[in-house]
C-alpha cells in the first residue's frame, strides 16, 4: 500500500470514529506522521507558502517571506547554500520585528511570518546550528508546528480585530469565524497530505 493509500485509510477510519470525526488537527497530525522526512519537509513548505497571501495583503510588494521560502526550496534541492538561506531567514525575522512595531500590529501577519521561520528551522536546523546561525537545542521543530502556525494565521486573519473586542458577542462571533477559517485551512492541509 502506498503512503497516499495509507493516509486515505487512516483518515477514513478516523472520520468514522465518533471520538475522532471532528478532530481535524488530530487527523492531519496522524497522517503527517506516516510521511517520510523529505515529504514532511515539502508539506511544511507548502503549508507556510499557502498563507503568504496574508503577508501580501497587508504588505503589497513585500518580497522577504516569499524569498525565504524560495531559498529554502532551493536549499533542500541542493542549489543554494545554508548561508544564503540564513540571509533570507534573518530578513524574515527583521520583517517580523517591523510588524511588531506597527500600530496596530497584525497578529495574523506575524503568525504567517512565524510559519516561514519555523519551516526553515524544521527543514534546516542542524545545518543552521553547524554554521552557528542557530543555538544548539533551538529549532527542534515538530512536523505539525508549521501547519499549526499556518492555521492560526488564517484564524487570526478571519477573526480580525473583533477577535479581541470588548463585547462578548462580537468577540465570540469573530472567534467562531476564525475557527471556521482555520478548519478550512486544516482541510486543505489534509487534502495535500492525501495527494502526497
């Protein structure tokens, strides 16, 4: 049985189990654990890239996050150096710091940028540590963290500023909208895993 077939069987079994049917993240994480390391890295890149529209919407023409993902894919293919990857990772850290200084800050953009940083850590932590760009023990990112950051970015974007509104009804409605958007993102992630 191929990995895609194994994932399809696992997802189908979990969706018919009353205790697992609504646990989309659990389904995704269980399927993710069936993948080999290389496929997990590609999937994580796809997840981070899938939420770059949030950065593009808030910062039209800002290239640093996209450049970092392109550099990561080039690094994974053996076509660029760890030093070039580190330069783009640092640029995303700078952008994230710039976003934190904005008034009002954009938590959705910060989460999308954090997904980019975390996918670089997930895919290249050892090489970054060997070159002294990352402290030992830092960057031990689990495969499910990048899709989690992507899901949170989408949730925060959908909830908007009302996600932290004073009024309970407005806040609850905004957060419900955010949860629904995050669930749709996880469904997209599961579809990507089924295609792996």
